């Protein structure tokens, strides 16, 4: 005699859906999406832009900068830990984006300063690699000098040593710098170096010998 199949039901989940946005956009737009997500009952929305590029993504060593409430952060951390090495909680929603834009603003300016300093030293007769090694044990050390040095041949396999193949392309740096300056203006801050850096990167992108290459091509 055939018996009807036994029906089983699963207990309804008590956790709302979690949306993690890893893009780098303006904080105001992110806040609008978050508010729409929460108010419509669709779930929780957090911002978690990343740093580390293609190399970090492939190696699983990305840094994520998170903007979320305290109570939801452990869930966010558990997910992002599968892709990144460092998950930093900077505060409530939009805080991750604000931190990322401040970081990339500094990166944009540091990259230009490093290119100028390296060019200065080479023009004065110094060996580029010897100069970089000294800087990276002194007070001028920064990510563009140590990891992404803009002079070809100084760092093996860096974009500069591969004809400035990205890497982090100049158009992306222009976009992030624009967003950083926009956010600064909305907050009442006026960082003067950023406007000049923006002009330099725009000129780099307009040069056919530099267009669409890694942002360290500013050295060229």
C-alpha cells in the first residue's frame, strides 16, 4: 500500500537578508540605497569598499572598510573574511565609504609626491633603486614608494615595470578623487592639494602616452 509522502517544513529564518556593497560610490547615494532597503523591509544594507586591487583579490588578502551598525557587523565580518584578510569597522552606514575616500585621497597625493621625489633624485644623478631603498627605510616611506613605485625597474612586477599596465587605472583614481573632493565639500572641508592633484591626473589621462594605464604612470 502506497503511503502519501511526509511533508516537512523548515522553521522560518529570523535573520533578514544582508546586502553588502563593495563598490566605491558617493556616501550620499549609498545612504539613499540603505534607507530604501531598510524602509521597504528587504533586509540590511551595509557599505564595505575594499582596498588591495587585483593582486589582493586573487590572494584573498583584501582590506574591507565597513560602515554598519554594531549588531550586524559580526555577520558582515564572517562573509568578508572569506575574501579579505582585514575587516575594519569604521562606524555606522556610509563610514566605510568615507574611510575609503579619505584613504584614496591620500594615495592620490602620495603617488604624485613619490613620482616627483624619485624624478628629482634621478635627475640629480642618484640610482633609482638605491634611492627607493633608502626612502623605504626613512620617513618618506609610503605605499607608492615601497609597493607601487612609479619608476620602471625599481619594484619587480609592479605596473611601472610592466609598461604601467593596471593595477589601479588612472580613470579609477580620477573617479575616487572626484568623489573624495565631493564628500569633503559636503562636509565643509576644503583640501587644497586635491584640486591640483585632480588637474594632474586629468592631464595624465588626456595624454595618449599615458591614457588608461596604472595611475603611477604620472611619473611618465
